[in-house]
């Protein structure tokens, strides 16, 4: 992972130590913070490649930090994985809609966290290359030709189905809330009559048309969807 710097912000020393150990073992550079204020001070001079951010912090909590980061042009694109002891959907949804990329509920698997860090960094790298062709296992999406194929066989998708698939694929591994998908103008144009259920129906149709590959589209119960290998 070379020079990738991962910031860990959590007031629980054992969590910081555990996450830090696993990330360092994979070759990442790690910066450790036990409160939000020190982390915000650090990013005034250095912007890490990704932040693992606990929501329940003393002083400035994780949601407020996320809000601050996403409101500034300098740090708005910083990828964030939220850690939360709260499994309530409301907290997770707020964090995701503030711009966080993913979340994990404590207790969590450090190996899974490392895997998600790698996925998000890979996605950020691919974004910079602005690929016109997205490949995810047997699924390929040609953004210029407006075509999707599984094992080279073209799949007949509606315009909206293709756009939803494209959004999920571009954000591979990222959790999108239903509200975020509903608010994406590129999906619906000027259509104001779009409801949660509309998204669910399109996702159901997408999965059916993709066959076995449809299992890449994961339902995050009560929250939304993500596409992940």
C-alpha cells in the first residue's frame, strides 16, 4: 500500500491499537488520534488518504467532524469509514448522508475493516483514472456505449436500471442510502415523483437481469444498497 496514510480517530486505546496493528501489517502508514480536536488540527497540514472515524468521541463527535471535513473543499473528498457502537439506523444514515463512505458496527472484524479500506482506496484510484469501462468480476459496464454485460453477454437494461448500476459500480463498496439515490438527478432527471419503493423495484429487476452476478448488489437492511465483489 506504499505511502497511503490512514488516520484512526477513536477514544478507545484498545480499538486504536488493534486497527493500527492490522493496517501496519498490510503496509499502511498509520496516524493515531484519541479525540477529534487533535485530528482536525493534524489535517490542517496533512490530509491522510482515508480516515477511520469513531462516532462517539469526547468533545467534537464523529458526525460533527464528518460535517466539518465535507464542508471544506480541501478535505471534502477524504474517504471516511465510520465506527459506531450504535447500531441504530438513524446514526448510520446521517453519517452516510454527510458523505461518509462506509460504516462498521462495534465489535467488528479488523480483517474486514482492512479489506474495506483497500476497497475504498482502490475505488478512489480508479476514479482518478476516470475509466470509461468498469469491470467487477464477470460484470462489465461500458459508460460510453451505455451497455452492461455479464461474461461478455450483453444485458438488456432500461435507462434507469443502467444508471443505478453505474452509480453503484462507480462507488464500489460504498453504501448508498435510499435517500441519496432518490436525490441523484442523473438517475431521475426532473421527475419529482420518485419513492423509496421505486428504487427497490429497480434493484429487484436489476438483480434478476444480472442473474448470478446480481448477488453483487447487497441490501443494507433499513439503509440502502451497495455493489461489492
